[in-house]
C-alpha cells in the first residue's frame, strides 16, 4: 500500500525546518527570554534524565526559544545534523505518526544511536506525543528533548498519567516589565547586588528614595507596558491600535476559534467568546457561575466548563478563595484574571485615555501584578489565593503561601491609598500572625515601610512600576543563581 506521505517529501519538510544542516545562516533574535536560560540549564544538565516542556500562551516567544537553542547548540560545537527542530502543527507532519518522522530522520540524516537534540514545537497537535516521548526518555538517554505547548491540557491531565518523573515544566508567561524594558532597549537603572523585593523592608528611607529615583525614568515605559502588554511582537510596536489588532487576530481569535475547537472539541465557540469578553470586563472579579450563566444565556455547568478551558488554553489565571488559618472556604468563589492586561485593552478597545481612569487602572495593575507574582514564585510551587471576609467585605487581593512563607499582597493603585489598621490587609495579617505584607501603590511618595495595627504589621507600600521591575529582575537572578 502506498504511504500517505513519501519519505522524500518528509525529508524535504525536515530540511526546510533545519537550515543549519546545510550550513545556512539562521538569524535567531538576540534578545533572550528568561525562560531560555531555564531551558538551557535543564537541557544541558547531563544528570537530569527528563524532557523539558516549555508552556505558555501563544505569541510569547516559545518558537523563538527553540530557534535560539538550536543556534546555541550548533555554536557550541554540536553536530548540526544532531539538532532536529519540528513544528508539529505543519500539515505534512500531521499526516504522519511521530515515530515515522523520527525513523525517516534517523535513516537519512542522523543516527539514532548518536547524541542528539530534539526540539518540538506545538506538541499538542501530534497524536499520542506523550507516549512517544515517554518511550524516548526511557530508552534513548542520548536524546535530549525540549518541547513547547500552548494548551496546558497537554501537560496537566494527560502528562499526569504518562509523564511522571519524565518531564520538567518551564512556564513562559508574557514579558515581565523588566523584560519589556530590555526588549525595547531602554536604558535600565543600575543596582548593586541581588536586590529582591523582600530586601526592601530593611532599607532606610533614603535608600528607598534612591531606588525610586533610579526607576522614575521608567514610569512612561510602565504606562506603555500596561497598555500594550507583554507579547514580544506587540511590545515593539509604536502604534497602539496596530498592537491591539495583532493581539485580537493572532492570539485571541486563533486560540478561541482554532485551538479550542481542534484540541478541546468545543462546538459553540460563540459561547466561549462571550464568556471571554465578560472576563475582560471583569478581570480580577469573582465569577459566580449562576450569575454569569444568566447574563450570557447559558447553563452554570457550561460556564464552569468554559472557564476551565480558558484556563487550560493559557488565557486566564484562576485564584481560589481561602479562609483564615489556611482553610479554604467550602463554597469556591474563584477570581479570574487575564494572563495579560493587554488582552483586555485589545478586546475592549481601550487606549491611552484609560491612564486617567482610576477604576480601569486598578483592574489593569492588579492583573499585571498577579502575572509577576505567578512568574516569580513559580519555582516554590506555592498556593496563590485571595481572602475575603463575607461579613465585612474586607479582602486581600493575593495571598502567596508555601511551607516556608505566607505573603499577602494588596493592590491600591490610586493617588491616596486608604490603608490603615482596619484595612483587610492588616486584619488578615493580625489574625494569621503574619508580620509582613505588600501594598502596591501608584506614586513614588508612597514608597515606604509603615507599621499598623495593635500588634504592628509591617507593610511595604511600593509603587507598581518599582515592584514589577524588581520582581522581573529578581526572577532573572533566580535562574542565574
């Protein structure tokens, strides 16, 4: 029986994907995401017998990292033919079992017994890829694997069965504010040593003022970052309207109208799209399924299912509630945030006019702070929740909890943050016996440490642009350590 795809055609596709085999120059962008350094460390660790899975939203630079990794491996002396890059959403490769593609590669290009590097893009589009790569990890120790995926279902439910002990996941969110500044080649401030946000509590007022002065020139960049977000392609654009159109077309529409259909079998995309628009209008809010279902004309079960799909498609973060003493409330009333505030701006067509809108900016900054918190604390695998007292409606926007620490964070992005001993942040810290907390503010004059409450709680008031920049910078220091 004639094969669906001839081997020569398969090899032609592979040759096209891997120009370094024939000695051709390939231009990998010089700017490297922090995730590149994490992947490189894991991939070159000879003692780590695991594949590396790079996971994040569309258009955040996953493919670029694979190309940069290929360039790095070849530059360091690896046989160019030992480095195989595949984009598994290519039409021809979709017609072939993954094992057949590798068989053709090993037969004609590079021996399967020699050391090699397998760089796989968009693995979720290959059937049974988990099983195939599991076998490679188990039986081909000379083959190191780096794979990317845009839909987290590919490495949550299914990898729980086939990938235990065989995968290490590296998240790649949208650009941090620190990376945004680096990408745009702006002049970053100089700091001595490994300054981390937790170090700010022990600094003198003069030292805090010095930091604020160094970072003050970046405030216009921060406002730009809040508008166009952390997607590398749009971060470079000078035209905000063009950036927003690219976000709608390349990210939102492709995920909602292609990925959810192809990967999750969603039939009524319009219902998901309506829900996503609802989330854009209410990012950071509690989403009661019944209320949302009534507003959208669907069932509460449908709302719950679609919220889970949007989370798995890397479009939203979910924050569950928690009670005092670490006890979760029985009835889950989750908060949902977009993975990047720019998606909200693009969908709702918000431009520079929102910079003066306190309500809109509070929502955008809270979403942005959460993105940085998720990325910075990821390696500790903490629980990130929020706290609300239903009787008084006092709340804490984010609570980061691990066995080693609990960090409450409140966002009050306004000219005069109303923080006192009766605020939710201080009430929560006092009840839980927590000595330190962050309150994210707007103005440099609010950059200070205060003590509040009968049993004084130390609260660091820190402007949003300072906290996000330092969190992004400290995230780099974690990988350099």
